[in-house]
């Protein structure tokens, strides 16, 4: 039996390492300055009742859990990789700045720029505003991909995908199997973000008003709806990646992953496989360990 058949694994690239999540078990593996691999278990965020199991409600809940876990993993990985601890105040400030960039750059700015377009038809106005949002997102991804540090994160992103692919195909934790695997994965958060942006164009186009503040409020209120629908569709896409109905929906996200993933080296694959092995076989036994 395929060892990964009934055990969906999630992951994320972090600073000089990888986060792997298997159910409620989350493990990071990070390459430290001495060349060793530090393995630690990251406590999952507190569950929000049974909301995470209800279709069309679990999307925003799961997004909150993933963002919370991911931010803590990023903070801890930077501390291990660079030896710089981040205070709680710095963490809150970093999170606040990230939210400001997302809301300002991908919600407010597109609405503001669309206000200069000479269109009277509200539907056309909304659709073009959505196109501006996607263009800004793609430009942002392309821009940060030129940064050296971000390229290394993208390599670890590729290592995460290749390791999970190899495991789900029955290759276990084999380095050779991971080398042969694809760096593109249908359950990737990149696919989720792009699909959400496209779906938002259709849903936001239903807002009839062109008053600036009403458009902003309307988008913020509808954002949970967009996230919920996107999550359910992409969940099906991850479960049935070869479905002729679902494949076209995840294809753009797979193409975008060509920007957000890079081919990893053996050392990076070793880190990803270490995180995966501990997430699957028992992270609690190695809650703070260094693998030489």
C-alpha cells in the first residue's frame, strides 16, 4: 500500500529549512550555521471548536491555522539559521506589516487604481480591477524572486514539494526518489492564492457600488466567502488531480509554481526529507534535536 495514501502531508518553505505538517503534528528542520540539521516540533494553533470540519466554513479556519503556524515556524527558523531571536513585539510588528502589505497592496490599491479607468459599466469596472489585482500579485512574485535570499526559500519550496511527491508515490524518504519527483504540487498554497485571486474577480464583480469605501468594505466582507469556495474546490483538486473538470482549475497555479519553486540541491532535499520523516514517524521523539 502506498505509505502516503491516507496521510495527506502539508508543508512550507521557511528560512534555511522546511516545515512539514501531518495532521496536528508539525515539525521544522532547519540547517544551522554549523551545517547540522536542527529538528523541532512546533505546537499547532489552538483548534477553533469543530469549525475546521464544516464544509465552506473550514476554509477561513484552516487559513488562520496555516498562517499562525507558518509565522511561528518562520520566526523560529530565522533564529536557528541566523542565531537571532525575535521578541514578541517584533513578531507582532512583522505580522502587522505583512497584513498591511496584503490589504493595502492587493485590496485597496487595485480599487484605487481602477478609479482612474474611464469605464461607466460597473461589471466591466470590477473585472478590470480584478485584472489589476492579479497583475500586481504576479509582478510582486516576479520581483521578490530576483532576491537571493528569496531564491533560496524558493529552492526549499521545491525541496518540500519533491519530498512530499516522492512520499505520496510510495518512495518513502528516499533521496533518489525525491530527486526524480516534480517540484510542482496541486495542494500548494501558491495555487490556492492564485485561484482565490481569480475567483475574487467573479465574486467581487457582483458588488454594484462604485463608491470607494463601499467597494473596500464589500471586498473585506466577501473575502471569507472567496476563501471558503476556493478551499473546497482546490481540496477536491488535490484529491482528484487528474479529473478533467478540476485539472483546468489547478493548472494556472501549477504554472505559477514555476516562479515560486526552484530546483533544490541535495543538502536542501536532505533537510526537507528530515522534516518529513519526523512529521510522519514521530516528531515528539525529536522535539529538539540536531541531526549531523
